């Protein structure tokens, strides 16, 4: 994956707000809903989402800047372990980078492998001196016990809309093969899909390991996920707040109309039932919680300023009286 700073088009000194603004601009441009028949723009959306996963998280961004993780969020420094001739590359079930997840099997020959359970005297560090004679056929090659291949941890990032509808993603396996993986509808962030037998090959006739695919749901430019509910900050014109009326609200299934009562204060949250994430296992769908944010017009507004001066003189009030 490309450098996340290059993907979002920001410099390393960019503030968190600048990073967020750059991501929202790209997300709006390449969002799958706007480019349903263009796989390339969908790939760009996924790339922007992955970049924001790094730069939008203060901790991950610091780790990337220090060179501790790569552009995909994976730890650096262990790329060579277990990947040489006869070695095995992979991660443990939790995808950790500790040495316990690496099998230092030297060449797969008679000197490789760890000590067998119960090995005692005469086997220094798991090596039997008698193996020297196996080289020259004095005892014949001893069969190795079948060993299951290691599991491999992989991850993929999808859009919030794809997590709701379901999608298909293409990933590369440790064998170099590319496969399409079906992601079911309703997939939640952090859930895993097990690809049986697609991990590292076994030894001595043992079965192959599995691929544990962690699915990450990219941050949406507008919605925030809270369980099955979604939250949205909705800009509201001053006259809409004062006079009330119907306003359009985006949802995952398209825009809907919502009634705003006259005299609505900024910060008020309104609930649109059933407009959150779909339910599963017979559970109802979540709700969309819309928080209203009053936005003043851009540029000078002399008439509004005159009105506010008149209000300040004739109708003063204290909106902070309850704060003590």
C-alpha cells in the first residue's frame, strides 16, 4: 500500500483536522454509492479508508511516523523471520509479532525442528547427536510426525455501506494465490472470517493452517457507529431552527425528510427509528440519532447583525443560567 500521507494528499505536519478534512473529501469523491459501476474508484475509496485508519488514529500515526508499523498497520522489523528457505512465515492465532509465533526451523533437514516432548539427556537444545549418523544412512532417515501448518493473520478494510449490504473482497494468500472472499451482510468491525486450509502448508503430510481474516469497517465521513445505532451531526440553518420545517437527512438507504419543530436549539438530538444498522438474529434495526448543529451563513450579514443588536438591547436572555 502507498504511503498514507500521499494517499490523503497531506504533509506529515498536517493537523488532525486537516487529515480528517482530506479524508472526507476523498471519501465523498470515491464513495461506492457514487461510483457503483467503477471498481477503480471503489479501490481508491478503500485505499483512502485504510490511510485514514492510520493517520486518523493518534497512536497509530505516531507508530507509523516512528517506523514501527507499515502503511497497512502491520509491525515492521520481523519481515524476514520464518520466510527463508525451508522456513515458515506466519502469525499465531492472535496475529502477534512475538518470537513465540515464529518457528526457527533450519532448512527442514535432520537438524531442524524443536525438541520432541519428553526429550532428555543426549538431545542438546532439541538436537540428537545420533542424527549425524542419519546423514550417512547408518540408521536410516527417521520419519517426522505430521505437523499442522501455522495460521496466518490478515486484515481487510471495507466501507460501512458494504458492511451493511455484504460484499466480496480479494486478498492474497501466503501461497501467492489470490482469492475472493464473501463478506456477509451485517459484518461488524473487528469480526473475523476463517479461511480453512488456506494458511501455511503442513509438514510431514500434516494439514495446512488457516487464514484468520479480520474485517475492519472504515470510518464513515458522516456517520458514527454505536452498536446498532448510528449518529449524525446535521447542519441546520438559523432560520430552519427558528421557524421549523422539513429538512433532508442522509441515511444508509437514501435521504429521508425529518420535521424540525420551531424554536429548536442547537445540540438537540432527534431519533429516526429503524434507520441505523440492520438487525440480525431476529433483532430490530438500530436507530439514527441526529444531533442538530446550527450554522450561521458565510460572509457578512448586516441585517442579521442589526437584528441581533436589537435583540441584545430589547430581549436579552442568559442561555447559561443553569450552569450556576
